[in-house]
C-alpha cells in the first residue's frame, strides 16, 4: 500500500501516535528496532520475550506487533495469536532467522501482514512497517467524510483466510498505481469496501471517493449523474450541474454494478477510459477526467461479453487488474472474526454490555451458508445484539433460519407449491410477523440473485416479479 508516514497516520488518529510492540529476546535487535520505529514517529513498547509481550497486550492498546518468531518459552506465533484474539485489526510483522515457505505460511495464516529474514535491510523494514500501519489505519478508521461518500460506518476488510490474505497483498500492490481495477464478487462480499481501501492507500487518498450504483438509475439519469448536465439539457434541468466525474476530480470513481449499463452508456464510458475526456449532457465543451476508475460487478462479465450483452473493448479497459472477493461460504474461517467485529460495533452503538458470542451461537454462524454474505451476517449480529439480555450472544438471539442452518421460510407440515413449506406453525411465544416475512423476502431474493448469477431480470423471473418490483426489494434489503 502507499507509503503514508507514521506522523501522517498520527495526524489522522489524534488520540495517540501509532504504538508498536517489539518482542525479541536479543537486546541488540530490540535497540535497532526501537531506533528505526521512533524515527518513523511510532511509540515503542519493548518486551524481552513472548511472556512479556503477552503482558503488554493485556495492559494497553497496540497497533502493530513486531516480533521474533523463535523465542524461548512463548513464541512470536503465540504473541501474534493473542494479539489477534484481542483485536483482529492489529497488524503483525514477524522476524525470523529461519526463512522457509512453511514459516511464511504460518505467519500469514495467523494474520501477519509480512515477515523479514535476519539479517534484513533497514529500508525494507521501514517500508513494511509503513504498509502495516497503513492497513491498520484503513481497517480501524472510517474513511474521511465527504458529502459524496455513502455509508461512512463501514466494515473494515477483515479476514485470516488465505483468500483474504491474497486480497490484502494484491490491494497493497495495486493501490499506489493509477491502473483501472475490476472487482468481482457476489452481492454483499464487500466490493465497495475493497474499492475504498484501494483509494485510501493510493496517492489520491486526499481527494474524493465517489460511488455510483449503475443499476439504480435509468440510462438518462445515469448519464446525468456521471457526466453532469447543462441548463436546459432536458425538462427539469433548471441549472447546470456537475457530474460525479467532475466532483471526483483527481480522486476515485467507483462504478458499482457496471454490468447493468446500457449499450449506449457502455460506449460513453469507454470514451472516458480511452481519452479521459467527457461532455456534460447537452453541453459542447470537453472536460478533463483526471480520475481513477474502479468498477465492480456481481455478474460474469466474461460470459456477458460472449453473449453480446457487454462490450468486449470496454471489458478489457475495465479489467486491467482484477480483484476477486469470494463469498463468505467459501471462507468460513473469517466468520468468527467478522461476527466479533459486528458484536463490538453494535454493542457500542446500542450501549449494551455484550462482549462476544457463545460457542453454540458461533457454531450456528459457521454452519450457515450466508447467501447474503457479509451484509447478511451483519444484519444477523445487529439483531442478536439488540435482543441479547446477557453479556454474550446466545444462539436463541440469532435469526431462526441461521439457527436452523437453512432458509428462513416458514416451517410447515410438508412441502407445498414450488418447494416452499406450507401450514406454518405459530410459536408458543408468538412472532413478529412483519420481521419474519421480511426475512423470508430477503432470503429468497438473495437466493434468486445467486442462482441468476446476479442478473436482476432473470432473478425477477424466478420470483414471478416485475423487474421494477424486484429492484425495489433488492434495494430495500441491500442486496445490490
């Protein structure tokens, strides 16, 4: 990721300077690391071995752990594991004299952002520390507020699965470049968050990040939103309006659901990517487009190109660098980390003393298929936190369909038409009918989108709905 200095990091987090735990049993190594880290503007806390490192973690907040892997007694691996249990966003940089593929894999599996082999170059150490603190910032601090930014309270990129480690590394590599990026993944996998993380770690991070959902507008409105319009361009255009390409000048434009663009809009976007110029609707003056474009899709654009539904030349212009986000069901080891993050988030928002999840609740979360991915998990934890009366979320507080490990359709006496169960049973304690029906709607819409590969017209047909109605409910339940 981009080389933001530690003083710059401290300026964005005014409470304190970045605090780094250095755990190493060699005094000379501790001294060297202290000198380098303090020159980077960090506060350094020293531990002579792993046991002292654990004590430090228990007593104060830490942003980055720099630890020797091999130490007498408690190893660096155990220190890192303890740090991640306390706060999954803590970064880890491991140092070892015994470089091997297995060592690297173990460190990365536990959540280390990188590792160094002794003897190492001081400049390499500084670069890796900066990257680690950059990522700590992007995962622990919300993006800067601006009126174009949607949903400032975003989930950080969290994960210890190999798939997410690969994504972290790829983002770190591509963020400083000006290249166009195409992010692919199912609805709810965090595509916009990945785009924001790329922006926050790029040279454009001080400029606007502007997001536009291409599937939420008609062709005419989408053109006006993207390019702007001049006064009198169409009925109701009472004044000249800047488009998002102008608003995002020298920043980043995120085009979500880019596969929903009409053929005419695809041509106009292609010109922007080729020439970096555009005209407002109804205007004649050409304007510069000094922007980075990041696009996202939950569709298979390669198949859409083959079927003639998406321009091949535009596809290759967008797909300069590809980032693939796997669905949650294919990286289940990330579910506990994400669930704990949401528990902390909503307990704080609601002012409730909920601190974690019971073993039974966690087992239910790990069994569930999560067709709605991270959005569905967040909704489930928000609901459970609101209902929970103890300090730990119990299985009973989770949505019924999550506890069952299936879909939220009514339990009944037997299968009815189209495979749904009929004759629903009313629980002894009663039920919130509106919320229950909403959960059924949301689950079936998510399943239809998944089965239709994200193509909304096909998903609407599967549910016997008009496209307009389907789009309304998909937006209502935040399903893309």
